[in-house]
C-alpha cells in the first residue's frame, strides 16, 4: 500500500505476464493483521460504453472483506493504479490514459449469501 503500484511492478514484468489475458486476478490484501481479497474479473475486456446485454463480459472488481476492516475506496484506488500502470507497460489498447477508473469498473462487495453460477 505504501509503495503503490511501483511496489509490485516487477512481479508481472519479470515473468512477462500479461494480466489482461487472464479472466481472474486474485489480489490478497493484508493490513493491520487482517486479510481481505480483491478479485479483478475480465480486466482485458474493459470497455467504456454500457454493455449491450446481460451476457456481455464486463470488467469488475469483487472486494471481499469479512470484517469490513479495509476501506473499499482505498483498495480500489490502489488496484486501479496498478491496473493502469500495467496497461501502460503492456501498451494496452485504450483511448484513455487511465482506462481503469471508478466510472468504468464496478467495485462490488457481495453481502450475505450468494450463489456463483
């Protein structure tokens, strides 16, 4: 968190990993002895238009924090920063300098029981 996206920049670069080809990116978060999890879904499918129908794949972030100890907005800001730095490193095709922003990517906090289909 303190180093921001630069703190993890080498992780994917050293191994020549293109995160935008992955369906899911799991990001464990540890702060103040508490763990939470962010899951970036379909990072490579980001569009800046509304989806046509409910079957369209969209980019979203699931934020899972059982104790609600971490601030979703702070975590999202750091994840967006990292995604944007990876987009720049990999020359990700986008008309925007920073394609990953709150207005284009929904950050969801599942509540209660839910079923994955």
